[in-house]
C-alpha cells in the first residue's frame, strides 16, 4: 500500500538561505530569527531542493507557534512541493531495510550524525549511503536537518528533535517512549 504524500503544485517565490546545522538550541535560535517567507535551504543532487516556508501555523501545547515553518521537497521541473513527514521517512527506511538492510543501517547512522549537528553534505562524504528503493537518501538527510530544527522550535522545553529520533510522544500530559523513533529502528536492525 502506497501512503499518500502531501504534494501541492504551485509557483513559489524562494530566497536562498543557509544556516549551518548545529546543536539543538543553537540551530533553533537561528531559525527563530528568520523573517516570514519561503526559503530555499538545501540543494539535492537530483535537482530538487529542500525549502521551508515560515510561518507554518503549528499548534503545540495549545499555543500557535509563530516561529514554526513547513518543510518541503520542491521539484522545480514540475513546481511541486512535497510536505515530507517523519512518518513518511520512517516508512521509507523500513521499506529500504527489507531488501537493503546494510544501506538502511548506514542511512540511519548518517541521520544520527545530522541529528547531532553535522551538516548533511559532510555526512554524505563520510558515509556512503545509497538505495535503489524509495526516496533518495540525500533528500532524507537534508530534509531531516530542517524537520529537526522545526521540532526544536515547536517544542523548546520538551523533547524537540528527540521526539522523532528517540521516539517520544505526549500521552495524558506526559512524554512517553513510543518505540517508533529512528534510533529504535537502528537498534532493531543492528540486532537482526
């Protein structure tokens, strides 16, 4: 079963923006400073781009987060914006692991380096990651840099980027481990 992607076709006016990946707090602080509009933040070798649009309108803990933003994979050739999500990336990596387990493990190890503040382009040079299944690993690494920044902005006093990496969710006003984090998937694949 193919899951539906949030894809929109529309012209978008983008401005180039570069913010170096960093630790959780430093990256979130820089993101909060950027003005509202669309930004081209990463180039993907296949011609697509990672773009962010601020504000995003996210509500967290009952409040609208004014510094929230949307993360898209933009394809200039057909003017499509794919609003990529953690669940879509997780499912993509699970699909990769079913036929290319070692590549999936390398991708998760590369994601861990990006999670810890390394730039995706540097990580790509350190760890050779490829896959013939699903989404381009480069796109996933570059998208997650910004998804994690988004989570850090939206949940500054909570788990931030750890929500998707470590698998945390809010349940009955408490943060609980879900077992669906990328780190959980990495540990599972390494044990198999």
